[in-house]
C-alpha cells in the first residue's frame, strides 16, 4: 500500500485535508481525562501526531504501527516520543497501559472475524484491568447501499514541496462481512500512482459481538464525537470499550 510506504512522508498532509484532527484530539482528550488515565498506547499510530499531542498534554503516550516507513517519519518528526514496530495481532511491549486508542481506520484492515478477535485479545493483554479502549471503525450500512463509487477527486494539497492530488473510488466485494476495495490514484508532481486497499466495515450488532468475544464491554457507541448515534447513515462507529 503506497500510502503507508512510498507516500509515508506525505501521509499526514494528504489525510489532514479530509479530517478534523483537532476535533479528534479534543474527543480523545475528553474521554481519557474523564478516566484519569496516565498512559496510553496508540495502535495504528501512523506518523505519530496523536502520540505527540497526547504527550504534550501530560500523558505517557506511545505508538505502534506495522509500517517501518510510517514509523521512520514519526521518529524523524517526533524524536522524543516512543514508537514500536509491530502487528496489532501479535505485538508485545513488556508493559501494560491505562488505556488504548485505535482511530482513523486501522482496524478496518482486519478482514476476518478471527483477525479482529485476535487483535482485540492481544490488546486486552497489554491493558490494565478496567482500562478504557477507544476504537473507531467504519459503518457497513451506508457502503452496502452505495455498492460502487467511481474514481473522483477528493483532495489536493502541498507536502514537502510537492503538489499531491488524490482521486478515490470503491467497489463492494461482499455484503457480509462488508468488504470493499478502496481504489486511489495519486498525482504527485505530475506522476500518477495507483494504490488499492481492501478494507472491512462493520454492522452495529456485529462489532458489539466481536468486542465482547475478546473481553471488552461496549460502554458507549456513537457515530459522531458529540455522542450522536446514526446506525443507518453514520460513516463510522466510535466505541468506548471497557476491559473486563
């Protein structure tokens, strides 16, 4: 996947044009502060922005990601922060944390139920009893109704002296589980790059059952960071999970 390898140095600039990073941060900080946590691991930390900002706010935050290129960029940008290379299904860090987060689609690359449960059980092992885990996944309902969306422009930005334009489309592969091929075309200073991602979205009852199978209790599920739940139309589920 080029976004996490060849384009890793541009990742945050590319994605930031279509997200509200400060709103994400306010949401995370509000919930983590309410829990009184001191340590947090960001699973699927990408290029380290959440880790850095949470550390700035007094938490002991560390990051985990599977991409060496993403972590090279994170360490270059935030040399005082701690990052681990590993797979969320099998990593070991030799310590336990008060809390964990996994946001912005990292879990959507786990296509099979067995992979989801394996990852959740592994995360369960490195969290302290009664810890909170904040998880974000895609909602399947809107995707299965759209079925197919042709490539169309979604963003244009400048990063490290390069103009990067991105087109995106997707095609539904299966309805249950909800698997989609997400297709990107990047134009990087005139060079055309194609990138394909196979990803999963989750149904409301489905994700509840999976987290429960791994030893978590869903205290809250919403679609928006203000707590609103739109099961039919919301693009995502935000889960506040308690480690049982």
